[in-house]
C-alpha cells in the first residue's frame, strides 16, 4: 500500500500465523500518522540545520518531498 512515507504492507500481506494480534491492532500498527509526521517536520529541519554545509543535499530534498506528500 502506498503512503506518504512510502510503501507498507497491507494487513493481509503479512504472515501473522502463530501471533495473537487481532485485525484492529494490526491496522493500528500499520497506520501512518500523517498529522504526527507533519508536526515533526520543523524539528527535523532544526536538527538538519545543526549540520550546516555538511548535510547531504539529498536529505533536505527528501524532507521537502515528504513534506509535500504529507500535505
């Protein structure tokens, strides 16, 4: 399943044989908290800023793309 964070398995896409996990719990485990991730973006940017010019440009680009996908 596609999510703003990338691909994750569906609840029926995982072999849970032998596990005592009901479907509701599995859905929660695989849920992407988009609002929570949006709230974390500023702190990630703040952390990245501590690296200055040493931060690989690709990390900022990926963070920008993530921010777009979450919007």
